C-alpha cells in the first residue's frame, strides 16, 4: 500500500496538475476550472458513461474517451473541448442526438433557466435542427409518486434518478424499462415508488423530466432569491437552499455539504415549508378575553404577559422550550427563566428522562466535532457503529443514508439495538429488545456476547461509535449506551429527534444544566455564570418538562411560558394538558393557532423557519447558521427577542439586544465549559455516567426496567413519530400529507400469527383505561417480537394526546369482526 | 484452390452424432484423457501456442484471455460460453449445437479444466429452442455417463454445467451485458475495467468464450499445435466455420482454413450467385462488418486480410447481395435491426440508430432530401467510436460502407422520388 504513489501527474489542455491516483478525468479538469459537459455524471454516484456528453481526447488513444469514466494515469495528456477539435466535435455531435427527440418546451419547462441541456445547447448547440421526423411522444407528465412527476419526453436517460435510488437510498422501485429509443424511466405497476428521499431525484435530474408538484409552474429560477439555510425538521443538520419569490418560499433544495448531508436531504425537509402560509398562522398578538382570543397590539400583549407573570409568579413559573427553536432562542429562554424569573424550571424535553439518561445526554452537552464528538464522516471510518433506540430512517433520515453508505460501501458493521430498528435492518445486525430491555442487551454486547457482540469486540481500525436516540432516556437505554461506548473505548453521541433538542441541551435549556452542559448543582459554577450574567442564579433544582405540566395541572405552577410547544399534542394526556392550560397563566409564543395556543392567555406570534436567523446544532454538536429567506410574516418576532423584551417588562435587562450578543455569550460559555472540563470532573466522552448531574433522584434505577415475562396476552407498546406525521410544520405540504401513512399497528410476524391477524386486517388496540383505537394491521419483522408499534402523531390518531409523551404500557391487540354490510 | 476441411464439421454428416454413445464411437470425448494427463497450466500454454483466436467476432487470442484470469482471489473462476448467436447472417453455432452438441460439452469440460472452473454456464439465445433442447439432452447424457459432475473419469476434477436461455436481446452477446443478464440483471453493457477476467460473473474471475472457440479446443488437445497451425496463416491459424447466405445457389455453413479467399467461399463452396446474377456486395462477418464488393473477392478471409480490405472478419458470416438488391433497403433492414436491438443505455446508439432508421425509411419511400446522405454520415460519425459498446460501431458499418460504394443509389432515391428497385413501396412501411 505504502509503495503506491500518492499523486499522479496529468496534463489537461496544456496545464499540468497533480491529483490522487484513481481521480476521474472529469474531476481533475474541475480542479482546473474546466467543466466538461455532462449529464449522467454525478460526483456521488458511481461512474456510468451512458450519456457520452463528456467526450475528451486523450493523447495516444484511438477514440475519444468519456471523462467521467476514465481515471487519470501518470503522464496522461488530456485535451478537452477547450483545446481539442475531436472533443468539441464529439460533444456537439452528441448534443445533436440528445436534442432530436427533446421537446422544445423550454418556455414552459420548470427547468428552463437552470437546465444543463439548455445551457449547453445555447453555448454549443446547433442553431437549427436537421431532424425533420416526428419526435417521440409519451403521455406527460405521469405521476410516479405524490412528490414526483415524470415527463418522459424530456428525459435524457442519464439514470441519475435510478442510480440514486439504488446506490444511495436503497429504494428500488424506480427503474429503466424497455430498450433502444423506447427506453424510459418507470415504476413497477404494483409497487409504488415510495421513498423518504424522492425529492433528491428531482434535484439531480439534469433536465426537466422529473419535477415536483409543489414547485411545478410556480417560478422561474432567475426570479428566485436564494438563501442558505439549515433544516429544522430533525437533528440531522441538513444544509438547505431556500428559494423564495415575492416573499414566499417556492421551494427548498439540499445544499452541498460533504461533512453533513453530502448533497441530499429528505422529503420532509424539502417539502415541509408551506405551513408559513397556513390559515392557522398567527401574525399578530392575541389576548384571551371572555374565553376567546382577540387581537392586540404588541405593547398591550407584553404588558398583559408581564402583569400575568407578576400576579402568579409566587406559585412558580415554568418555561417550556420547543423542539424546533434555534440555539439562540433556547439560550434566551433559559436566561429569561434563570435571570428574570429566578427559576431552573426550563426544559425542552417532552419526555421523562431518568438520572442515568440525563447524565448520558449531559456528557455531550456543549461538545462538538472539535471536542472529539463523532461525526458523519467518522461513521464511514468506524470499526463498528451501534445504534440504540433509534429508527434513523424515520427519525434522522440523512443519518440513515450515511449509515447505509458506511455499511454497504465501506463494510462498517452496524448493530441496531431496540424495539423497532425499522429499515436499519436492511444492513444492520439487529438485537431486538422489548422496551426496557435495551440496557441488558447493551451490557451483553459490552461483554462480547452473541454475533453482534463479536462484531464489536473484533480487532480493526477506527473506533466503535455508539449512537443513542432520545427514546432510551427513561428506560435505561441511553445510560447503557454511553456505558457501552466507555466499555469498548469508543465514542458516544446522543441523537435527538428534533432540530432544537441538541442546541437546547448545549445552552442549558434544561432544569439540571447551565450553558455548556455545566451542572446547576455546582455552587462554583452557579456563581461563575451568575457573575457573567450579573445575577444570582437559583439553586433549587428545576422541574423537567413532564413535571412542569403535572405541576401546572395540579395548580402548583402559576405561569407557563410555552415557546413553540403544543402542550395538548405533545405533553398529553389531553386532560392533563388542558388542566394545566386552564389552571396556569399561559403565555404562548407560536406561529399557529392550535388546541394549545387557542387556550393561552397571551398568544404572541413567532417567526417560522424561513424567517429565522440563527444556528441549529445537529446531533454531532455542529452548530450551523440558518438565514432569513423571506420577510417576517405580519407582526411576528424572533423568539429570542421576545424573551429579551419580556424580561425588560419584568424590569430585568438580559442584555440580549441582538444575535451577535447571544452568539458571543454562547461561544463564551462553550469556551469556559471546555476550559472547566480540564479541571472539573468532566467525564470523558463515552465515559460512564457520573453523578455530575445532581437534579432529580439519585443515579441508579432507571424509571422503567426490563419487563418481566408477562402472561397477560398483551404486547409492549412502542411508539414514536414517523417522518411523515401530523406535525404542524407539515401543514399545507399537501403532497407529503397524501403520503402520510395514517395510524396503524405493526406486529412481528410471530405475534401476528398468534393473534390470527394478517397484514391489512383490522384490529382493535386496547391501551387500557377505556382507551381504544381501531387500526389497520401491518405485519413486519422490523418490530421486535412481543411489541406492538403504533406511530405517535398521525393525523387520524394523536397518540400522545391520548396516552402522554412516553407511555410505557401493555396493549392488547385483537381482531375486529367485520360487520356485515 | 483451398479445400474445405472437416474438423468442427467432421461429424455433421452423421445424423446420430448427438447421441452420446455414438458420439463416443466417433472419437468424442477422446480429448478428456489427454487433457487430464496435462496440468491446467500446460493446457493454457497449448492453446496459446496453437494461436487459437476467439471465433465470436473480435478474434482475441483465447489462450491469452485465459491467462488474464485473476488468480488467488478466493473466489471461483467461471467459464461462460457465449451461445447467444444473434449477429444477422450468422448461424454457425446453432448448426453446431443441433448436429454435434457433445462437441461443445467436450470443449466445456477441457476448457474448464484448463482454467480451473468448477461451474460453467452456457448462455444460449432464447429463441433457439431446438439447439437448446439438443444441448440440454447432451448435458444430461454427459452427467449420466459421469462426464460431468463429481470426479470426472477418475481425474478428481468436478464440473457442473448450467444451460441458461436468454430472453432475446442482441446486446446480450456483448460479454458484460451477457453476464449482467445471466445474473438476472438488466442486459446492458457495463464499464470495463473491471474486466470479466478480474470481476465478471458474480464479481468473480470469468472468461467468456464463443461456442465455436470452445468446441475447437478439444481438437487442439487431441491433434496438437502443429496440426492446428497447418491450417490458416501465422496470425490466424486453424479451421473456421463460414456461414454463407443471401443470393447464392448453395447457402449454408462451410469449414475452411482461415485465410481462404472470399472467392472460393462465395463462388466456390456456395455455388456462386443464383440465376446468373452478378455480385453487388457482401459482408465478410455479419451485418456489423462493413460491406465489400466484387472487387474484394480475392481477399484472404482471416482477421488480417479482411481488416486490410477495410472491413472485419467478425463471425465470418458472409451475406451475399446480387445486383437486384437495393442498398438503401438493405441498410434500412439492417438499421431497423440495430434500432430495435439498441439497449438504450448510451445516447449515440439509442438516438442515432433510431434517427438513421427514420431517414432511411424516408429515402426508401420517396421522402428523401438531398442532404440526408450527409446527415447519415454525420450520425455515423457521432456513433462510431463514441457509443458505450461495439453495438453502436456495428450499426454504422452497413450505412458507411453502402454510402462509400453505392452513393449513387442513395442519390437516385432522392432524385427519382423513391426506390428504383421493384417491390420497394409494398415492402417498406412509412416511417
């Protein structure tokens, strides 16, 4: 290996350069700024050589070669269209052939203005066609999924879409059919093209053959203003480009960032933006009067909010931070709580977390790639990856793509531990556990037991990386995952579901942690931060999210500040949430009227994603800037700014008079936390959970443990939201809404057989306490035996509103006798 | 005067050669003992020394191809026999399989032994039902006699042979497309490298050899290098099957040493042109090889001779056209074949063949334009040497050579408002 040369010399159009061995000529030319025309070539797809557009002359070769399939060899001399008549003529001849059957509908084609075929035709194409025959005609367009339309007349058969689907996403149901001039992209008759990543095939289509219904005929590329942004649908951190026209978002595209999302994103992130125009959007402040909301001026609304806080503050205040807020919003809200309201009652979690889980999550707080946190790239070079309590295909789709790449292309062993690994099962070794059984399974892995254990204990380069989802927070899984990383000398990362979760953890939007992940319980830390903030920080441990709701419902908390939180939907059961809303003075900051905000005493309009300026921190701990793409709607305001203004009304100056101030403070605290880590007992990444987090119960027993074998005909309920669900951020994303599956109950084939339930049958699911639902049955081996999976937040069944955020219960599933028609 | 030889055709006159016992009486499977006495390396060297060149069209030296097979990969090595005979004008392999199927089985056994293959595949053109049944019966009989399976004839050598019928695509004669199809994938050519010798069938080292090539190997083993080289030329030694069709008195397969002058094949063995007509054009190696004319009749039919004349030996499928044949119509016929068989993967072949088909159809039906011939030439320039595989190159051969030798006929189609030959308008549909 070491004998291989590290570079080879190549001359392109007379310019010499050195490239890595194995570099394709087309990539080498790019390094010189020479773009050889291409259609089928894509830097992240395997070379194909189908479109033949990138012909170049290689000195000594009889025929012109395709630059996209030819690797550079030492001493090679290449002439592109810049200097070679052979290359130029070859490209022009090929272009003529590509155009003969291509429709001349550029004036009405969505791709017009950003179309490589159009651009090249303009630059090098023939002015007139010699093709006097009839062009190929197909029905146009045909719908190959709810999010993708196919116009076969425009297709140049580059196979980018089919290759993306087979190579990158592993969704096989789009293929090339027929042959010769009738070759065409098609889908199987009885298998729909369903993919969480279908929007990428539209984006990489080099012509207007694949279009999305949501953008179709909406705009011209040259009329759009583009803004760099970061997606806030999940914690994957995808870089986006938001294209807007006349103050409205017309489309969102994946923006290249090889460190994070490469060139891809998921359909939810791509198409989930239309909620900004929802009729439910709140654009001006509202106040409750006689049980109804009425509009109000900002000054009146803020005064009412401050007065309400003043009146009820004695009973305590709780600040609930939404999961889709920026790092700056979360920072300002926790500062509001601690400095202006004098409480540690601030949390972004909707779910309970035990002490071990909290400690494990706290290990990663304030740490990013520069502190040794594992990254997307690290996954590809890992010795093995363990994924715990996480279904990345649904919960962090771009992470799933990178894990698939690591496993399929790089041969990295992936072990999935949990009750529903979902499509991880396609390439991972699955250790199926019932809820609560993860900790024990992880300990067995740590001892090298079983096939999966052997995978982890084997020799090899790279680290073992353990990725744990939020769901193990209350069942011992999260703590055990961190411990496994420590046992194996590997690295640990927490992969939350929502885009704001990691940032909230980092900036201290938790009752137990201060910015930088430093413990509230430590008096020295409190005084250090208090000094920086010019305030005395509260010592009493705060309540976590579920505890605040319970306290408010019990009348033990006077004020609830809800920043982007739908209490009824996410903090159920509904009765509990409504009681909390009823009994506390509620200040809601949100972008929509929903079951929660309609019951607020003060409803303040907040910005939506495309109107936001700030950073989002992804699961790696990487903070990335998102920018304002459209003017702020109505009288809406930034949430961090509202926190600052509210504090002013309460007579406290938080000093957060601009983004720069907040960013300066968060950076400072991150730096201090890093410095403190050198002296304070700061656990190494992947180290065992320590007693560093002092809030709540003493470390040790998880809230729920491995279930006893039970003989009650029941199944353990597994529930979490799928990618496409009833989220308010998916409002008006009509294409996605049509692909949203609706509620169902998924059973392992063994359990289904025992219950006499077939795929597609109707079943009654009894959640206990007179709570039942009639749901269609899906039978799939992706759910662990002994478990029943019901998605958490489908439009037809808001399960959290029914059962609460993290129900640990046994359900009974039984067949429904179909009533005779 | 070059005499016909009887090597591959030696048993064709015997209508019981396909029966395994009778085949044995005709010295069938006699090469096995001789082969098993030698080491595989010696056999590869023997085939190299004999100078056997592939009979599937490209004429690549078979021994050298075997020598390229990657060693020590930890993967099996595969022999895949290309029996997807689809080149227009070519019918040698099918007749061989009908008349003497054990000759191929024998060749598969000794060739597999030589390259260390334990699982050989025969990819047969799907439409060829009768040769397929004959071949399957021969394979079954060989298993019954212990000539296939475990420990063949006590040699310790194991071999299984699978006959796979294709689904009727010309492109599957191209070796990478053939392998894809055999794996159950879409039959389209793949990038090389990796070459099949390194990563072929199921990503294991694979050699793909033509039926005639494989059936020739036992003869070399039995009769030796000197005997083999006594036929043909220094660079193109050995016997070769020539498929002659078209306007000749006596069409069929004829076996000659390579290098036989075309005159002796067309005017001699095949009996010359029917009804006293004169020769207008002929293909030396199937539709993918540029046509030649009566001026080329003294060309020696081996790889070098035909190449020097501006064409290719290909599969040695000689299609003979008399003065009655309209060359535009002939080109249209060929081009319709290529447009139909283009796999669609690459732009030049997919779009170019379809466009040429349309232009030739217009010319033939009187819709031609004066600049059509230039356009045809330009399209051929855009296809030749630019398409993904050799199918595209082959598609240009009839058109380029017809324009070279018979340009006047094309012009007449334009100036005369259609085909000057009788019967054209009723046989050609409008395009």
